[in-house]
C-alpha cells in the first residue's frame, strides 16, 4: 500500500512522461489528421493519393512496428533525435490516420450542397472547408476524436519499451525494489485513469459548448 | 436577340460514365436576357445550369462568360464563380450561420469588404426580399420560401453579372412558390441576366425572353415563350406541354 507514498517521485516522473507524450502526440495527431483530411477531400488528385497512402500505411501498421521503424530507421538516414521526440513522432503520426478518418466521416455528414453553395459564391477550396464544411463537421467528430486520443494516451505505454520515461515503465523499477506487483499496477492504472478521464471530460465539455442552433 | 453575349456554350458534351447527359449543346445568353430552361426530368437541364459555373465539369466543348473561357480549378475559377450567382433547389444556406452572416460571409471573405459595409449591404438586400426582420435567425428557423429568398439575397450580395436558378421553387410548398417567383420577377424587370431551370410555366410565359426546351440531353427548341407555348414545333415539346398544361 505504501508503494505510492514511498516512490512518489518515480510515479510522478512516469506520470509526467506519459502526460507529455499524450499532449504532444495529440497536438501532432490533430494537426496532421486535419491536414490529411483536407488532402483526402481536395480537388487535386495527387493530394488525395498522398492522403490515402498516409492513412493506409499508418493505420495498418502495428504501433510497435512503427516505433521500431522510427527509432531504428530514422537514425540510419542521419536523423538523430531524443527518444522522447521519436516516440511523439511515432504516436502522433499513427494516431493522425485515425483522426483523419474521423474528420473525413464528419465532412461526409455535411450535405454536399453546403460546399457547392460556398464554391458558387467564389470561395476557394480552403475557405469552403474552413468556413463552411469543417465547422459543421466538427460537432459530429468530437466523440470519435475523443476516443482516438484516449487510445493514444494508452498506446503511449509502448514508448516505455524504448527507454522513454513513462508511467507503465515505472513497474520495472518498483518490481526490482521488491514492492507488491499488484499494488504497483493499481497505482499505474490509476495514473492512466486520471489522464483518460480528463480527456473524456474535456471532450464532453467541447460537445456541450459546440452546439449549433439548427 | 442581337445583344452582347454574356454566357456562351459551344458544342458542350458531358457524360456520367456511359450516360451522355449533354449532347452538343449550343446556347447563347445575352446581357440582360432571361432564359428559362424547361424539359422532362433527366433531360439534362439542371446539369446544363451547373456546368455554367463549373459545379459540373464537361468532357468537350467551350463555355465562355463575358468573353472569358471558363478556367479549370483554382483561383481563377473561384473569381469567376463570384461573378455568377447561383440559387439551388435545396437553398443550401449555411446551417451554422445566421441569415445576416449567410449574406455577409462571402462579401467579407471573397470580395474583401469590411464587415460593417458587408452587413449594411446585406440588410439592404434582406429588406429588398422582405426578410430584414429575420436577419438574426438561423436558416432552420425560416420557412422554405424565406430560406430561398435569403439564398437569392446571398447570391445578389456578390453583385453578380448573371444569376443561375436551378429549380428554385421545386422544393417549396405551393403557397410559398409565389413569394420566391415575385423576387425573381422583380430581378428580371431590373435587367438581371438570368438562366432559370424551372417547372413554373407561368413564370416562363411572363418573364422569359426565351424558352429553351431540353429532352434527352439536347436542346430541342429555343424560342420566344409566346411561340413555344402556342405553337411548339417538335413532337417532344408538344407531348411535354400536353402533359403539364392539362391541370
């Protein structure tokens, strides 16, 4: 029971590590997912192909494999970065494929006529998307994007296997110190719950305030 | 009419896969002319209307607007679309914006007007279509006829050279059709160049300079409304008129 109080700093470091991975990778995933969703509905064929390839490759690659590819692959091309940055890249890119598809399904719920009306008024593709289509698509994608980011928070545990400080990895240290493994994991699980419940609460709030009078 | 041509279609062909929806279309619309396009459903009249601002692409032929060929995708096309107003069967008002914002949005973002100037102009136009008191409502709070009048005001706010109407009254309750037609009649009287796809024969008779009758992707007749309604020359048009003018 005193595993938490005795090792508060170890847990704290792990918790902060997971939190950092989650926040940075989420921001990256949202930005890239938004970009890829725009590509996938763009009038330019090559952009659509790029967006589709991005989603197909990243969504269908096991995350662990992607971590190996990024952490072992990129240094071979001369790109050497701290492991934490590599982990954010792998998690962010992987999750961006899911964010992209959630956004695209939201875009598909907006009637085609909305985009046509915007274009017929002389709006560019970017204006049509950002002023007319996405604001209406946004509301319906809040729940699936929330789920995706919760999955991201939990997927960040894989980074621990690649020497990035994060919550799950703390069990190794504590286990070696001889603490009860069950209680070690209970507190780790509680740490994840804090993060995932916070994400749920945030998306609940977004869903409530983003209501569009119709 | 020997006037300046504003919209010119030459030898336009369009396919949906195997389906040949527009066949060798030649059509000239002069400045200030009101051309009504009628025909049975599936005859290609809506498609024709939508090719003029390139909401539908064409496979061959040329379309020119005020002497300029229609550009492909990109900024040039967007600029040109701003010069051609379009009114849709399903209104297509932006559901997440108020009536006033609907009319002002493109003025600010496309025409780069100041928000105050745009809103002032929007209010003038809403007044003209009789909806100034609805400016702060959302589209879903209005009736179909009101929504369509807002849509007309929204298109007019760009000060277009021509207006395209794609079955503007087909989705309306009968009692609301007239309020929309009245706005359109007023526009026609003011000298707006209009291409109107419609089933409203009364409007065609009263306001059109020319009636274009389409069937199976072709223009079968292109004549004055008087001639067309009293003495259609083709069997296809006679058959069509006999069906719709009975009741």
